[in-house]
C-alpha cells in the first residue's frame, strides 16, 4: 500500500510537474500569442491606414484622371477647331495661290507676246531708220550737189552782175557825155 501510495504520489508529483510545465508553456504561448495578436492588431491598423490612403490616392487619381481627360478633350477640341480654321485658311490661300499662278502664267504669255511684238517693232523701226538714213544721206548728197551748183551759179551771177553794173556805169557815162555833147551842140547857133 505504501509502495502504491508512494508510486501514486510520485505520479501525482510528476503530473503536477508536467502540468506546471504545460502551464508555463501555455503562459509562454499565451504571451507569444498576445505578442502575435498585438502585432496582428498593429498590422491590421497599418493595413487599414494603408487602405484608407490607397482609397484616398485612388480617389485623387480618379479626380486627376477625370480632370486630365477633360483637359485633354478640351485641348483636342481646341486643336480640332484650330485645325479646321487652318484647313479653311489653307484652302483660301491655295485658291489665291492658284489664282496668282494663273495670273502669272497669263502675264508671262502676255510678256512673251509683247516681247515678240517689241522685237518685231524694233526690227521694223531699225529697217525704217536705216532706210530713212539712206534717204537722208541721199538727200544730203543731192542738197550738197545743189548747193555747189547754186554757189557756182551765184558766182557766175555775181560776175555777170558786176559786168552789167560796169556796163551800166559805162552807159551812164556815155549818156552823160552824149547829154553834155547835146547841150553843147544846142548852145551853138550855127549848128542848130
């Protein structure tokens, strides 16, 4: 009985020691579990905070995306309006360019025609001028010949005039002599 009692006592002590060991392990596990819970709680709070920040960031991003989309649409609309204005202005300028090009071609044709006409007119004037110069030279030669002939005739006429003048003077002298002679004869009574 004593042996059984001692044996049971030993088992009880072993069981108590084992229970104490298990209790210590449980307390250690509880402490570790408490640390794990606290760590998990911190992680959850941090995760909640991150989620809140992520939600706010997502909302901010959506607002930014919406504003950027609106700005992009506005810029796109403005670009389309500017493109339309530039396209219409380009068409106007292209039409003006075509008109100016056509006017330039017309002016070039007119210029070429006037150039040809000017060349023909210049050649005709040159021919007429040459002909007129020849006629003038011929007339000048004829006039020079006529002047020479007239000078010769003038010399002959002057010579004849001098001869006639001297003859006239001689005739007047003779007339004077005849008159004086006549007067002398009339004064002589015997000859009357």
